[in-house]
C-alpha cells in the first residue's frame, strides 16, 4: 500500500468548467430527490477534513507512505481488483408477499451487477473493489422500513456483522419518516461499525419493475459507502462533489437526458447522479481515486498492534 502525490486537479479547477442544467424528466417510481437527506455544505466539508486527517493518521501504518509537497495532498495507491469486500445481505421481507423474500438467484444477480460496475469497461475505469457474498439472513419484520429512525438504528445494531471493511447491505421497502418511498440510502465511511450500512429497495434489483431496474441503486449506494458524493452536490458552487473530473450540475438529473456535455464524462451517465438505471454506467478516474483514498483512510483494517483515533460522526445519504 502506498500514498502517492496528487495526480488530479483541485475542486476549484473543476468549477471553472461549464455547469450543466439537466432537463426535468419524471421518474416512474420511488422518490430519488435526496435533498432533505444530503449532507449540508458544512457536513461535506467536515467529511473532507476527516478524510485528509485519516490519511495522515495512517501514514505510519503502511509502507511506503509519504506526504508530498504542494498541493500537500495524500492519495492511496490501491491496485485494481485488489480489495475483496465481504457482503452480508440482510433481507427484511413481508411474509404476505413472497416476492419480497429475495431468492438466492436474485441476490446473486445483484452481486454480479456490483462487480460489473466496479470492474470497469470501455466506458468506466476499473476500481480496486470486488464484492463477495459472505452470507444472507432473512427477517420477517420491518419490510416497511422507515429510515433515519431509532428503529432502523436498532435493526442495524442487531444485524450488522463484521467491521468497517465489510459491507452490510439491507434490502427492504424503505421510506422517509414523511412516508415517501425511497430507492436506497447509505452511510459515509468513518462512523461506528454498528451504524455502517447500505440499503436498497427490494424492487431495485436486476429485472425488477418489469425489467426497468438493472440493480444500479446498489452501485449508487455503495458509491456513497465508499465516500462518493452526488455529482450534483452543492450545485454549481465550490467545492461541488470534491471531484475534478465530474462536470458540475445545477441539480439532479432524472430520466435519461440526451444533451451533450463537453469532455469525456457526462454526469447523466454517472452512478452518482439520479438518472434511470439504463442511463447510468460510469465512474470517473478521480471518483475511483477518492474511493481508494477513503478505503485506506476509513475502512482498511489497521495492522495488528497499531491504532488510530476514534471514529467520526455517521452521515447518511440517499
């Protein structure tokens, strides 16, 4: 494991590009607008400071590590495909609706989609991450799962397995406290293990909703779990999503806009926008770098006999 000098432009550089205003298009399903659940500017700035601090704290834990000169940024060198993440799937189902109790084949299909998205192809770079199904458990309660509630915290405390380097993926029918159906939610890295999670709607898996879904809600939520913000974070303002090669967006896109965006990457095709599944098929190189940095800073197991400071506050996002 190595820490290398910064290789990409700053967030301020990103903001000198054209800001995209996507057309408004409807989505025939659950609420995708996460504005009420997105990190505030102060929270996202704190998370950025947490990441920088975490990398500095780990300089002496892995070799060789070095803190480069200006711009004085730490970046992790994690080889593609080198990180195998155990996945614990927790299915909260409705006994009166057998289709909500996902089958082994349906779960395997979702795992295949996760590995496809994070393995890269001609349109999206490879990443360090691969996902291995560790186990699946079924709970005939709380199918109608309300997020951001003490009850969900209790469920996580009861069912979560492993540490921050293991993914606890919950499957249910999530909604907001106001009763609006959601596609998913996840925690950013750095919080307590018992509150660490990604959550998807049971009908977002590949082939669901009459074939409209391709399982990309999980790609999106795991992106958050690895510390990616939405491409439209903070709109057109600095610092945006802290990624230099995602074109700034004034607000979330929906449907599948066809307008052209200058440069090699279009936010409408990014897993971290809000477009429909067939429209989403890209991470950018700097998103991959941020995920690698966040893995080393927050999730990578600390060598035996070594320690790092306590965890930070948990921030959740849709």
